[in-house]
């Protein structure tokens, strides 16, 4: 399962704290699952998470995954192939 954490103004919100945030986190989880479809099995085997900043400069950070998998995830999020052939 993909773990999502949302951050706004330096405060981290857990998805179950608030109804609207829970909906945002669930939608984000579904979208990330679809986006990472090629490497989804690898992602679910590790215990990492995605920290999504909702501030003025939104960004996604990948935490807790192995270095190789983090690189694959970041390439996929940039629109590049996940695997180097």
C-alpha cells in the first residue's frame, strides 16, 4: 500500500485526521498507483512514503525507499522511463 502524508505550512497532516484531507490523500494514492503502475509491485514491497507539500511551491518527496527505487520513482514522476534499458 502506498503511504501518503500531506504537508501545509510546515505542518504534516495524517490522512485520517480530517475528512477532506482523507479524500485528498485517497485520491492522491489512486493517482500515484496509476502513475507508478510499471513499478507498483516494487513500491508496495518497501515501507517508504510520499510526502506531498501543498504550499506555494508544491512538491513531492519520496522517503524511506531504497536508493534505486527512489531513483525509479523520481524518474517516473518527471515523465521519464522508470527503468534504464
